[in-house]
C-alpha cells in the first residue's frame, strides 16, 4: 500500500494529541483550519480541566469561534486524530463545520461511522463533508501506546 505524506494539518493535530498524552490525558488532538490557515488547536483535557466536555474537538471549536467572533464556523475544516463522539459530532453540526477530516475510527465511542451516526440522522441540520482515515496509523499508535503504558 502506498503511504502518502500526512497533510500538515493532521500532523499538527497529532502533535496536540502527543501533548495530551504528556499531560496524562487520552491522546486526541484537533485543529480548525480556514482558507488554509490554522485558526485554533485543541487537545483532550477533561481531567486537567475537570470538564467532561473538554474533548480536542470542543476545545478547538470553542477557541476558533472566539477568535473568529462567530458561533458559526462556516467554511472551516476540522482535523481530528480520532472519529468524533456524539457530543463532538453535535458540536460540529452546530458550528456548521464544512469539512471533517479524521484519523482512526472509533468503534466504541465514535458517532460518525459508528453508533449514533449523527450526520446520517434525518434531524441533522447540517452535514459536513467527511474524510476518514487520514493519519489513521499514527493516531491509533498513539492511543495504543498510551493505554499500554497505563496498564
Ligand atoms: Zn468528543
């Protein structure tokens, strides 16, 4: 199988995931990009922040919305290392994210191609374009290593 070089945005998201691991958080990272420019980055930090909603996607979306001064991130892309959960998929809908790129699939907690399949629901108000499997191996390696070291 040909391995294409990872897009810069996914490499930045993976760097965020590594930062999360260094802080003892599950290694998941995300960045929001608009017109080729990185607007915001986020990583998992629920333990550190005592905030169950502190997922990488939520952090990146919150920061991007604050920076852009708009609760709608029209035309923005979200790059995240793992398939988003139902909460984050909901936030992606509310934020009107145009394109979602993610790394590894998450059969247990994911809600894009698994579980709730949020974007496929009839009630879903906005459907982003979805591009899975970008940096899948790198993202999965980080998660495997993290959980192995904690056992
Ligand atoms: Zn989430």
